C-alpha cells in the first residue's frame, strides 16, 4: 500500500492515466457508435475476401507486446475478438497504445484478416480509449478463486469468467422463452403490488417497511397469489407474473431472501392442467436452450424425458418412511426416530416433517407429488373423492422443490374458515397474522374454478444450467456484511504487478 492507503497497482494505473492525459487523450472517452459485437464479426467474416472492415468495443483481457506489434484479445458481452496493432498502421498513436493495460476499455476499427496461426484479427487502423481501469483484473484472467468475492464484485466476475456471462445471458433468454410460451397460450402478463398491507398467499415471515405519509406498516410481498386471484374475479381468465418475492428467512445454496417467482392462474382449469403446463414449459426450455434431455446437476444426472412421474404423497411416505399416512402412532414413532419434534405438534405438520426428512432426498428425476394432506393447504380445493386430501402437487427435481400448484379454492365460506383456523396461534410477525378480508369479499363476487401454479425461477435456472448454488444464478445475491478488516480493493491483491 502507498502512504495514502492506495494499492501500488492502483497508483501505477493512475500514473498511466495521467500520461494519457498528457498526450491529449480523454481516458474516459465518450460515445462510440456503430459498433458490432465480437460474435457478429466472427459470424459474418468471409474467408479470402478482401476489404472486410469491423468496428468493435470491449475490454482488454489479454495483451501480448512483442515490440512493434501488439496483439490484444478484446472481450464484449458476446465473446472475444483479436486486435492486431502495429507501428506501421498506428505510428501516431503508438505512445498511447504502449500505455494500455489489462482491463482497459477500448474501441478499435480496421480491416479483418487472419494471422499466420489462423486467428481472425482486426488489423486496427484507429484505436479509441473508452475507459481507463484503475484496478487490475484477477490474475491472468483465470477467474477469481475467492467465490465470496466473485458474488460481491459481480461486475468483475462477469468479464473475468466468460461462463458466468454465458449463464446470465442464458437466464435472460430462458425468461424470454417462458414469456413467449405463456403468451402463445393466451396468458396475459400483469404486475401486482410488491408492498402489501397484509402479507398473504404463503406461510413465510415477511420483511416489514413503513410508509411515512400514511403512517402505516407495509410488507414486502411473500407471494402475489391473492392479488392474481382477484384478477380472476375481475374476468382476466389467464394471468401470470414473473417478479420478486421476499421472505425474511435463512440463507443457503437453495434460498435467497429475495427471489424470482413465476406465478400463474388459469380459469376453468385444475391441478392436472397445471401439471401438463409445467411439464410442457420446462421441456420446451430444455429443447430450446439445452443439449439433450439428460442434464447434470451436481453429482446427479437428471432425466427430463417425458412423461414425468406422478405419484401420491401418501404412497411416497409409505415407500420411503415405511409409514401409512393414516397410522399416526407409526408416523410419530418415525419422527422420534429421526429426532423430529412431535409432541404437542399438529398431526399434519408431523407427517410433513417426516415426509421432508425421508422422501425429498430421493426425488431426483422430475416427480409430481400429488394430493397433499388438506390441513397443509388452506388455499386449495379438497378432493371430492377424499376430503382429507387437497388437489395440490409439488414438483421435485434434483431433490429440490421446483413448483407448487393447486386446484384453487373458490368457496368464500370455506376459505374464510380455513384462514381463521390457520391464524390461530400465529405470531404477530409471521405471515397471514391478519385476515385478508378484502380477498374474502372478492371471492363472494364469484371466482371461477381455476388452476394455479408457482415456479421458482432461480431454482429452474440452477437446474437447467447445472449449478448447485442459487447465488450462481442471481446477479447480486444477499451476502453477509464484509468484515471491517477487509479492504475495498481485495481483488487487486490477486493481480500480478506486471498486469
């Protein structure tokens, strides 16, 4: 560190910036129009055809100085392209060019051709400095070894690690495909409130904020469900929303307090329709964006071939826990065996805790788990054949819950009774600690029979891109605060002094 606390790497780069300015060059450039992406340049190049020009802009990720010739690898969002810089073509700019460093952003234009080794190259005739980097990149651009730092400084991770950029571009493309798929089925995309006076639609602890003008507490939404159902009442028969939910709960490789959910509702449908839609949607994404129907996920190989398994909740409990769902003494004995608290806890909760501990770890290939205990599903229509069960499924893939769907309950009296039963014993800070009276009023006007579906977008992208941490598919995941002993330029410490 220098006396001012600045790293020597930054000081050296500031000196280079000053030298650029002494040459009359603005080190932060300006508008650089009519550029073309690296991938587009590569795609349109015609072998052995003279007079082909290109104009690109990007970041220097490799620089080889061999005296009167310098080769630069330029990276933009689409990939890389090589620049060839020679004294012969750039004599007037050579002093400037000699001050370029890894990480700098530049623009270049010139004739295209191949080197003796066959590398497509833009033989640069004019170079423009667009932004001088004052901190060096990670060592030799082999990526950041510190995973936590990669998440904290995603703005470096994206250009230091091309596979990271590819993953987030894939995420964007998949979201676009989801929207197109649903619009082709006549679904309408809508937006519902992020701040709600009553937290509802799921069992989760909300984040609380305060509106100063109205002097009232509001909740960041835990789910959009109750507002989307209001739209069914209003006559919007097929609606979906892709947006953020917020749950004030733990952090893990599968949980982020702020996450993206796709939720939809279809009038005159049921949970069987939602199964068909879910399977078709995911398989459409795989066909469009993936290679084959067997995809890696950690140590697992997941087979997405259709049809997907459909199996009742009670049958899975019997298969993996060895308990009949109606034999409560056996279920509680299993809970004790697994060290799951069960005394003074509702039967349905104990059953579900045992299910989670014994079944979910075995659900690797896509599996629709159907017909949950009705006591666990206050927003779901009960089965006409056996009212102890609800017309609900959860989709598990790679031992992870990916989707949740219901045949929606639309009887206002039953819904109100379910809410009141659910509210008993709720703590004030927990979700649904208040009755959403307006939602009950909406149901009284008549909501059509409907199927509803929620898919965790972050988890879906994890599965389809083969990464096992949710932080790898969220650009800026929530992280613990940086230690007060950490410096602001930790990345620069990984750089070589000659970078």
